[in-house]
C-alpha cells in the first residue's frame, strides 16, 4: 500500500500510524488542491467525532473535472483517511 501511493502519503504512512496532525494536514492539503483545481470549497467541518470534510462546488461552463478531484484525493487522502478512521481516534483540536 505505501509503495503504490503518492510520496506525500508515503511519508505520512512511514510509521503506519496517522496522527491527528498528519490527518488534519492531509485534509487541509486536499482542500487546497481541490480549490486550486477550480472548485469552490467550504470550511472544514467535523463529522462523527473523528472525521473532517468540506463541501465543494463549481459554477459556470468550464467546471473542473471529476478526474481533477480524484487526483487531489489520490495525492493526499486515499490511504491516510481510511487509516485515520480505522484507528478510531477522536479529534481533539
């Protein structure tokens, strides 16, 4: 798993533990990436006590593609997110 993911996620998963700071940073990076691709993004919101998310939207004819969203996901959260959730660590910050 670590070898088939992005360099960013490989660094986070090096010790096979995702800290809250690493998780929050990954979600922040994901949000920034999505915004850079042209999506409008809302603030980070806590869900279920241990997950973060945000709303995204677009307007106009030249909407960013779903592939853009998937590329951001693959760069920052595809592996980190599920591992964070599986640890069942509540968010504290």
